C-alpha cells in the first residue's frame, strides 16, 4: 500500500518506456501553484525510468516520496547539470568554437590536418589563420589558413566555402565528436532521463508521489436569482499541464495558504567557505485569474453537479471528485462541483455614508458548509434581465458572510442628508468647574425614489459609529452596520429617517471664562439656579471688564499728567526768573501733583474692586 501525505502538487514525469512506466493514479491541485502527483509502477532490475522536464526537476528532487514493499534503499540517477561544461573543460576548445571554423582552428594549433580547395591539397600542422584581402570588390571576411608541412615549409590556403578541412589525428577527431555530443545532449536537456533503481532487484510494484509546478485551479461561480432564492453553483476550471495524459485519475481540488519554496537542488551552487549558503527563494502564489463571461438570454439552468468528497483542516479544504477524470495533456476542463441555495440572499442595497445616487444590486453570501468555499469570480443572472453583473467572491470560512455588489440599480435614486443637534442634559458645578453632559443627536434622512416599473425592497446598510446609540427601531444590527428594509412601491417617494445619539461630558473652569463665554453657557443650561449663578458671574465679569478699561484710562491719564508736569518744571528751571508767568507755571505744577494723586487713588480703588470681584466670583462658585 502507498501512504503519501505530501501537501499539493508538482511537475509530472513522463515514463520513458511502456514496460517500466509509472501510471498516474491521483492528482491534487492546490491554490499554491503546485500539483501533487501520485503514481504506481513496476520496479525491477532495470529500474523505473522517468522523463522529467528540466524546469520541474528541483521540485521533483525536493519532494519525491516512495512506498516500496521491499523496504530497500532507493537510488535516483540522472545527467548532472554541469555535463556540458565538464566535457569542454577536458577539451582544447570552447563550445562556441564548434560553430566557428576559424575559432576551432585557432584553438587546435599544431594539430595535423589536410586542407583541400579546388584540387589543391595541403597537409601539415595548423599554425593559425589570418585575414587577407578579398579578390572580389565588396566582399569581406576573407581569411587564409597557414600550415607547416613535413619539410618545414609554410603553406597557405584560402578559407572559404570551397575549402575542406580534415583532422588527421584520431584523438582530435574524438575531441570534436565529444564536444558535438555534449552540445547535442544539452539541446535535449529540457527533458531529463531519471532512473529510479533499488538495492533489491526483485520485481515488484511501487508507489511514488512528487510535486511539480502547475497552474492554480480556479473557481467560477454562477448565481441565479429566482423565486426560491439564489442558486449558487461553483464550477472548477482544471488544466492538465503535467505532460502526461490522465486516464481515470482521481482529482482533488485543495485550498489553503500553503508556503511553497523553490529549492535549487539540481543546479550547481558554489558556496564560499566564509559565506552562508544561498537561501531558498519563496514561490509566489499566483492570484486567480477571471474566466471569460458568456452573454446569453435568461433561462432556467437545469443540470446536475459532479459528486465530490469533502474534508477540511484548520486552514484548508479539499474537494475530491468521486468520478475519475480522463484528460489529455495540455487540455482543460470545467465542471460544476458545488451547489447551494441561498434564500433571501438577493439585495437592493444602499450603503449609508456613501452618498451614491443609486443603490446596488447585491447578494449576501453565507457559507453553510463546514469547510471553506474557494474564492472566484461570480456571474449573476436575473430572471427577465439575464446577465446582471460580475464580482469577485473571497474565500469564505465556514459560517462566514460576505455582501458582494454586482451593479447599480439605476431605476432607483437615493439622496442622503445629515443634521446634528446638541443640547445640555445635566449640569453641575464641582470645585469651580462646570460639568455638563451634552446629548448629541444625528439625524440621517434617506430620500428614496422608487423604480417606475416595479416595487422594490430597499435595504439600507447604515454604518455603525462607535459611541453612538441607535434610536430608530426596526433595524437589524450587524458587525459593521444596521440594516433597515424599506418597502418602496413603483414610483413612490419615501423618506426614511435614522436617528442616533450619544452623550459626551464637558468640563469648563468657570473662573477662566469671560462674560461672552458665560453668556454662551447661560443660554444652554437647563437648570435655573445654575443659570442664576452664571448670570451673576456674567454681571461681575462685565463690571470687571469695565474696571479694566477704567484702570487703563487712569494709567494713560497719569502718564499724560506726569509728562505735562515734567515739561513745566523744565521750563521754570530754564527761565530761572520770578515773573508772573513763572509763578503761574509753579501753581500749575502744584495742581498737576494733586491731579496725579487723585488719579492714583482712583486706580487703587478700581484695583481693590477688581480684587473684591474675584472674591465675589469664588463665593458664587462655593454657593453654586
């Protein structure tokens, strides 16, 4: 029995001969871009021969597993990646010389040859080639070969299409033959001949499993909206890129985020002593490609689906077709393998907050199966309309829901408007701080114009907002929104209002407020006693503002008096007489001194009143 538990698949090996071929029994296609091939074949003294594509050999060497009832030691043999270079390392010329006569002759200096051209025959050892003038105008690239004969004479012969060169030494001819064979083998290197042998030559059947690159399998969903709900059918799109025909092969379709590494096991990797070995390159998982869409009239689809056996793990699901698949290499098939009826899944959906003019035709998919539904393109059909749009469905875990939008329903129009109001619910004064609770209401109005041809049920998905309470009844709370279903008759205009509210707390230091701020809060407070306290504070702040203005005026007046006094004193000193004018100036200086004293007294009175006002404000807050 074979016991293979490799995750997902690889490049298929093609048997070299019918007698020792391994027959494919099962293929697992994954969304990781790999294929797991499981095969059986006879193993004898000559081993099992496989032809593996060069591009697949790394995955083959990385992943090959064997189930051998004899329990012997298996052995894989194949041509190494450096075969061509190894051959030419022992030859006197480079690979390119076999395609360039002058380069070959230049690499074989001293080799004995016979050169014949139009009846002229020269024999000798190669001394080299050189460029020579061409006999014909416009001709280029003319050259000659120089030979040294047995007598030591140097002879030349033209090198052109009429010149034949033969190497006389068998070793030289063997070297050229080896080089040609190595290059010929490299031309066939896209296919590597692999032999699987064993230490036990007794004939027996063995089981093999290996991975190879393969295009990811894809899912194309059909969603048909009918009177009994949405009929969802998943079609698998499978391609045989293994290089070998499938004959009654068990095919498994697997999902999951499998990490697939590209290992360099066949190529030579030069490692320096003081450097770390090259890291393995991660394989990139390809994204599913959308399949083509067929435009057709609407009809009721009547068909069966392929039977599948399903199983899943924590992060993957598998669907194994119970009917074996026969498919030629390079061909593709598509067949339905999943079918579910989704009742009341069809929606005419408007997403609140989008401010789009039209709702969307949408389907709410919910995975009813105990395993994951694969991702894929979804084509929606509607009765009387036909093709209603395409969309992409993500992979759905068991019980997961996803709303997928297909097209705008331009027959309906929606206009969305928002208003907010704010009022103080409660207020109190704590340690000179006004603490209020404000209630904010947000009213969203949806003005809906119904389709002129038929009634609709519009689903409004009003977004949930953190900290807000929904006040409008009749909605169904979801994870990210609240759903409201509204019946709209043909041509009817309906306004649906949704009210949300939240309460926030404000804290305001009252002593820091001026009279305008106090007036603002007086107008908002619902409590008459607090309004009285803040009104009294507002009056005191108003008086305080007047005192500030008065003190500013007194300061200016005092400065003006002092300047006038200093001017008069300076003039008196400058004149130095006792004239009537001077005596009048002295009297004015004395009068100004009295005015300055009165101004300073008034300023002190105003400052004292301001201090008293601050005391009165604090007293009000204590009483409040």
